[in-house]
C-alpha cells in the first residue's frame, strides 16, 4: 500500500477490474500521482471526513490503454489523475447527497452525476491542481 493522504492510498486509484482482465499495468506517471494527491487533499479527504470510509473510488487513474478499454473520452481527466468516479453501490440518494456536498462546500473542476444504460449511478469529480477550476456542474439526472 502506498499512502497518499491520511485516508487514501494510491492503489485505490489504480485498481481496475478491466486492467486486470486485460493485463494492463495502469502505472501512474509521476505527474498523475501529483494530481491524484491534489484531488485527495482538496476534494476526497474532506468528503471522507464528512461522510466516512464508505466513500470509495470506482475508477481513478487510467493509463491510455485502460481509458480506451473502458471507452473513456480521449481527453478524459482520468488520464491525468485529475478525476475519480465515486461508487454509490446502487444508492442514488447517497450520490445526490455527495453531489450536493461537493457542489456547495468544495473546490472542483468538474462535477458530474453520471449513469449508464444499466441504471448504475456514480459521481465523477475532478480537480485541477495546475490551472483554473471551472466549478462546472453537470447533473445527468435531468436528462
Ligand atoms: Zn469519471
């Protein structure tokens, strides 16, 4: 285990069932580790402090091969370690609470309540340690 902040370790951001199945190493670059750390300090640590250890990362860092394998967009912030998807375990209401908490209290670049065609929901949040944070909110529940 490689701790990055008091409640998060690097493996939580690099673990991926798809990477494992396809034999993709998904090793983060040094810059990605810097970005993941900034995301933790600014967004994820405060969220875990508020809600508890139930705040879990479903998808964090994605190397190019992994991002392609999961159908991520070419400029995904997961590629740079700036974004994480938070697992909701089917609890949409929990997702809405986290979404609102982040929106009202924390700095972020992009905050998206996402879902796929199977009805699985997750919260995507990104943080830009190098530049401006746009505070862009996309609520896909409205679609
Ligand atoms: Zn995402």
